[in-house]
C-alpha cells in the first residue's frame, strides 16, 4: 500500500525552520510538494520539492495537507471557497509528529523506536498504535432519553449517560468510541488489565469519575463506590447513571489534592476511617498531590490496588513511581506510551509518556 501523500502549505519562515530542523525526517514521508499563494514561487523548488499553486490540490483526490504557516483559518476558508476541501484532509500536529520521530528514531527503548517507525505512515495520535483503526468505523448505538434530555450508551449492559456538553448524536458517539479505544486491551491508558482479578465486595474510590465507565464496569462487584467529580455536567450524568445503585454510590463534587478549600478536598478528609480496595485516579495532573493527601487511607488499606494516571505531566511518572516504591508497593506500568497534547503555544519538544501505574502492596 502506498504511503499517504502529503503537500505542505507554506514556504515562509515556519516552513524554512521546519525543513532546517526536520528535513532529514521529512525525507521518510511521502511529500509530493509545497503549496503557496505566491505566483512568483510556482514551479520553483523548496526543500528539494516543487512549489505548486493551490489548484494543484484539484488533481489530488486523496491527499493530506500540513500547514507550515500561521494562517490556518484563512487557508481553510480558501479550500472551502475553491471547493477543494472534500479531497484534502488537514493533518493537525504535523510538526509535533516530526519532532517525535526525530526524538525517538534512535531511542534505546524499542517501543519508542517502534512508535517513531509507525509515524512514517500514520498521523500523530494520542495512541500511536494500529489498534486505533479498529475504532474508526466502530458500530456503537447511542440513544436519547427524552425524560432526562441526555444521550446515553449501553456499557457493561447498563445505561451510561453523557454530559450535556455532548448535545448531539455525533458528539456522543465520538466520545463513546474514544472511551472504548482508551480502554482497549492494547491501550497505554487502560486502567485495569483484568477486572475479574480484583475480587468482589469492593470498596472503590474513583477519582476523576467523568462519565463513570470505570465504576460502572465494577458496579456488580462493589460494596461501596465513592465517585469524585467536580464538573456540574458530569455530576448530573453520574446521578442518572448510578441511580439504580444509589444505595452503594456516593458522589462527591470536589477536586482531590493535598489541601482543602471550598472546591478541593483530600482523600483522608473524605474517607475518614474507610478501608479502600480499589483506587483509580485520573485527575488532570493532580494525581501525585492527591496520593499525598490520602496517605493515611492508603496505609490502613492493606488490600488496596491502585490505578493512577501518569501522563498529564512530564515529571509525573517518575514521581508517582517513587511515591509507591517508598510506601512498599509493587509497581506495574501499562503497556506502551502515549502522546499527551500540551499547550499548542508551548516551545517544548513533545515527548512520549507512560499512561498508568498499577500498584499493590508488597507481601
């Protein structure tokens, strides 16, 4: 199968810098040429490739376009106005893709090298593995509850409601596909490798519950579940999802950290004398601090199994790993690596990160 065909729009300073820094990596991609609105450049060479007018894209029914300039909205409008948009797909994060390929091409870590090779023929994704293609055309049924005015899916044979921000069938379906993909058995973001091995009659603390898919997958094994979720829209959806199980589910609408104020609390404050069997934590980079704020609860929970996300911040994996090792836990890391999109204006070169640490007490 032929590699994806690429054109790069722009020959100015951004394109020059991109070629100067990553030209050796761009040679590994199937780049057909450059696009520019400047008539004086048409037919000339840039980076060893020919410069074409935008009309060149009319001949390419199935190509990808990388933008090497600061005028994304104007270019998108030009593509729409000239009716070229249908045959052209814009690849976001093209420069970040080049940066990751450059950084990891000769990595001593074989998994990182494999990702760099994977990116020769695939756009940059949070999960740079072939399993993501399984979800492109995944058939998933999304339904609408007229009484609650919310979309929902059937997950673990139970209704799982979505936040009001997912206010169209398309948005809800895309989100549900993403949930299924990030918990794929091959995903670096998968919390638990085998849920059946967690046991029964579980007391579960789900920090960063969002739609509640983690706890819903364990609801039949749970004796008690504490859901921590600060977002109003998700709290509403959680109340509907767990309404049939409200006798064993507590929703706490606060952030978790190592301090307390009006919107933030700690595990030790909320759990008091509770003993926890399962701790799942996915709280946008606050994981290390929330663990510190729950050390008393963790210490009195000898059977606790922890599933903690480590990809939100660059330092998080090593720091969270050190926390568990200092507290006498055995550590397992989820398979593979993730790319976590940072601030688009960041000057930092993107890196690959571990997704989840799984930790249990040593015996």
